């Protein structure tokens, strides 16, 4: 019997740390002995460059435009520890749906049975924050990914994007869409940031997979074109990424989340604003505020 390939999609607000987290996750899973493919779905096509010494690879859509027809293997490049890297790419700026690259690239790889032929254990899609364009919803809608994880900080706009993603997942969940594995809390350093995320996951009936601190090690590694796993394998930050990989590897049951409606989200945010102000003014202790 063919082995089950675990397909994971990572979503999150623009600039929140999706590609950084995804690349470190791929690197850590590959160090655990798994065969991993990282599939960049962003038209910017910069998902996989820290797996390849800071270099960029041609995208599936670029190759199609250039040659008319593409063999799947021409669009697959190997990076750190043999990780397979693919970038879907996008249409020429300002023309067409930016999500088309994902649809085209996924079709190409599926038609040519690439996942099975490469004997992959993991395919990790590094997607985008908003699911407004049909193409970006493909990994969820078509059930291509089994598990969705969202990268979020405790900033309201990141949580707002995560909540919108939850709405998208819920919408497609009855039609065989991907379900939610949990939240990867990125750039969480202080206790109040942790409390805000903890409260949000509780209200939306999901979970935090790992708390990833903001760290200069990530910046240093990125500047030398590497993931933290490769560039600073003995660092505390690398340990955190390895813990995330272990947690995701052990994860089996994803669920339909319970997104907040706009009124609930507004009230939730207002409550946190009051708590933080009250603590700052010394009206309540941080402990009492759950901070
Ligand atoms: N935990 C962290 N510590 C320090 N820097 C971080 C951390 N996470 C992400 N960054 C930095 O934040 C910047 C944005 O990260 P990244 O490119 O991964 O975000 P993204 O969500 O993929 O962005 P986009 O939406 O543009 O694709 C990068 O320079 C990255 O190094
Ligand atoms: Mg990115």
C-alpha cells in the first residue's frame, strides 16, 4: 500500500513569518529523516530561498511561459538536506488571478505523480494570509492539504487574518476541505502576548502548536541565506523549531475551528485593550488580568 503523504498548508497575514517558519519546519522534519517538499504558493516566489543559500528558483508559471510545456522535474530543485523546493509563481504583475499559479503547479505535479515518485513523507504549502482569491484557497478547498496551520503574532491584524482563515476553513469543511491543526504563535516574547493568543485559541476552539520567540538568530541566519536550523543548529531558536516539527509530526487530528463573528471579535479586542490599560495604570495586577 502506498504510504500516506502528510500535506500541510501554512497560512498567515503578510510578513508574519510564514516562509521563515515553514522553511525551518521543513529543515527540521528533514533532519528527522523525512522526505520533504516545500511548495511556495506566493507569487513573490521567495518561500524556499533560505533552503537554497539565498538563491531563487524559476517558478512553475515562469517555466510554462518560457517553454509552453513543462516536465514536473524541471520545476523541482533540491535544497538543504535534499529538501525538494517548488515555487508556483504568479501571473505577470497586474494580469489575471494571482492564485492561478497554485492551481497550475498543483495540477502539474499531481498529473505527473511526482509526490508518489519522490516517495515524499511531507508536502508543505507556504500560502498567503487571505483566502479571498479562489486560487489561494485551493490547498484548503480541494482537500489537497489535510492540515492547516496559521502563523500569528498577538497583534490584532494577525489575529484578524487568522480568524478570517478560520471562516474559510469552516466554509469548506463539510465539502471535504482541509481542517485546522492549530496556531503557530510567532514573535511571542512577553507573557501578555502569550495570554492574548491563548485566549484567542480558546475562544475559537483550536490550539497553539508552539510559541516561537522573536530572535536575532533568525535574522542572522536569514542574512546568510539560511534557515536557523542550518545556520545556527545549536541555538535556542533552533530547539524551538525542532519542537514545532516534533509537535506537527505527532499531530493527527485537525478540526473545524469556531471563528468569531465581527461583533464578537470587536468585543474580544476591546476587552483586551481594557485589560492592558488597566494593568498599565496599576488598577489591576497583571496576574488578575491574565497577563
Ligand atoms: N521569530 C522570528 N524572529 C526574528 N525574525 C523573524 C521571526 N519570524 C520572522 N522573522 C522575520 O520577519 C520577516 C518576514 O518573515 P517571512 O518572510 O517569513 O514572512 P511571510 O509571512 O512569509 O511574509 P510574506 O507574507 O511577505 O510572504 C523576515 O525578515 C524574517 O526573518
Ligand atoms: Mg512568505
